[in-house]
C-alpha cells in the first residue's frame, strides 16, 4: 500500500467546533460553516454582514493649550462608533483613554501621523492628548 493508497482509503475526518454560537464543521478536506441552529451557511443562508454605520462626525480639532500638560480632547461618549486623530503639527503628541496622557508612556502619534479607532473596538472613555510644545495643532473627529 502506498502513501496515496492510505490517504485515499481513510475515512473522512469529521470535527465540529462551536465558536461564539457558530458551528464550524470540518469534513474531509473542506470546512462547512453552520449557524447556531445547525443550518449550513451558503447562498440561501449567508453569514451576517457588519452593518455600515452612518452619521455625522463631531469636530474635535484643536491645539495644545499648555506644553507638557494633558488636556481632554473628547469627553467620554458611550455612543462613540468611530474616532480619528491626526497630528498635523511638526511635534510628536501622545493620546490616552480614561486617564491623563503622559509623554513617554501614552500612545505616541508622531508628527503628520494618524490614529484611528473603528471596526471591532472603540473606546468610549474620555480621550486626552499631550504635547511638549504649546500651540501645536491636531485634527480629530468622532462619530
């Protein structure tokens, strides 16, 4: 018996795993997805799509009012679905969430770089910014 004979004569492998209420079934060399009721996922029973969220953006543009002091960029917002921040200045800035921003330990956003929260996780906490130089501008929006 050759290696191919062993492979071809083997019984199909069947493995079912439930992940987050969805069943994943491996049969032989193919995967069959099932919903929580055990129905196969296919053209007549498609996977749920992430809905597109539409709405107005709230302007959070600003500038650093005092060097080396954390300032609130946006208050806590339990309805936040999106956040974008762009450091439009020539000096690095740092962001933090729910706590004061600290140079050297908070999230660094270098000059001309952006920070975006979307899709799977968006913090609803207050957003704070800090910079080593006063008057440095940033662009920010939340929705």
